[in-house]
């Protein structure tokens, strides 16, 4: 694949409304040519506003947006070479599905034969062939979303911006549409910025993911590093299903103690030189890193099974520990029932420690530092 996409850079970029509401706060971001970057975060975090500013639909109130090294506010729409898929479809109501897809190609004088070949392929990939002569008013919400997606795919611009493009598509077609977006990226080498609140979708698509909250990038990295080495508690909790287990502990005499004084984990055999004695931390452990046994030997603590959810591939158990805390565990097979006492062990290499006040990741636990001496 040849990278034909433009680089994009946000330099100290901010956006506020009425000089009161600060939606984006001094954001710095560099997107390399041909990269597939996902902006991930909860509703209202500023990710869609960021996309609209890059597209030129809104102006930043501070900082700069550079496209291919040029100030984007001084560039024409043709110079930006951007295709965008809006969350609210933005289809022409007086045009059929085929005409909606074809419009941009006609404007850019793409030869008829090439238009037909490209659109035939897109219609088939998005299951829209039988709907090509219908108008938007005759389509379901999911069908309209697919038309909007197809229109962006048809343009083959240098930059492709997508704002929640799969949110209204049926589950059965969502994975296929996602595959088509990835295939498009591989074929054209466009720079793609994709906005979503769905962390599973983000993990499946992005070369890198920028996790945003309150108008700030909390962390930007590969899906693997976001999951295993989150920069802070927000990233750890937002990425991963089921959600990471988090509870407050105190570090004392090489042990992590629960608020009641019960031992959560004994770190005596491990290097913990940077942890402060008699200091509170937040400990995180992902459900798949909680191993369970009916034998107490080598376990960290007993737990009572409160519920079991069978997902076929795996089972998710909710456990009550220390008579008050609930944690989740994911196991591939489990025959015991609700109410039974089991014994849990936390994987030391996968323990995540966070500052109790700032919620930043503790450096002592980065890069798998819990190694046996």
C-alpha cells in the first residue's frame, strides 16, 4: 500500500463556545500520512468537534490545524481533499441512493466507466444493490447510514473523516462494513480519522487510538498498549470489556491491603522499590487476569460467587470479596454454582497501580516491573 494520505497536525488547538464552555483544551496531535487513527471517548468529550474542525466545518478558537504542513484555515476544500461521513447521514433527499453516491464523482469529473465500476463494488459491499434506485425517505436508519458511508468511500480523497459511521447499522452488517473500511484503507492509503464511543470498534480498527475525555487526549497509542499499559485510571476503565476491577489498597510491608486490612496481594517476592510504605493506591486487575480455584493453596483471598453469565466462549463471574467488594472474573469453563466459595489469585504481572489522588499510573508498575527477583 502506498501512503497517499495527507499528514494532519493539531498544534495547541482549542475550541470554546461563548467564551465559557471549553470543549477542546489545547490539544496537540500528529497524524502521519496513511494512518488510521481512532478518536475514542464518551459522549460530549470533544471528539466530534475535533473532527469538524479538521474538516473545516468549524474554526478553532485557539491554536492551529495543519494539513500537509499548511494552515488549514487558509486552504480551500479542494486543497484539503477531505471526504467525511456524518453521524446524521447528510444525504440529498431528492437524489436516489446511486445518485447520492455518484454526486461527488460527477463533480470531480470522474469518467463514467470508472464511476460505475467503483459504485457497483461499493453498493455490493454495503448490501445496497437492491436499494440503489430508492430515495432516502424510503430507507431505514441503518440503510441511510450505509449510503453515507458509501458516499465517503467513493470519493477516494487524501483524508477520510468518519463520525460514528456504524452507530445505526444492524449488528449483522456492522462487522462487514468495518471490514470494508479497513480494506479501503489498505487499498487507498488514505489518512483516516474515525470517531467512536465504542471501544471494541476502536480496538478493531485503529493503528493508534487517541482516548479523549473533557476535551483532552488522555493517551494515544496502539490498542495493545492502551489495554496493557494505560496511562491513567480513565483509560484503564474506558478500554476493556468487562471493565477492569478497581479497588483501594494500602501498601504496607510488601503487601497490598484492603481498607479492612485484608491482604489483597503479597508482593514480597517481587520488586516494588518505588512504592511508598503505608501509602494508599488504587489497584486495577482485568477480569481475565483473576484466576479461580476450589483449592485455597497459593490463592490471594476467598470469594463468594454472586452470579455467572455464560457467553458461550467464556463465562463471566461476579464475586463478592472481603464481605463488601465486587469483582469480575472471566474463565473459559466453570461448573460451580452461585453461592459457592472459591479462591482467587491475581496475576502479579498484570496488576495496575494508580495514584489514589491523581489517578495517574504508578511508574513502578509500568513495563511489567513486577518480576521475580
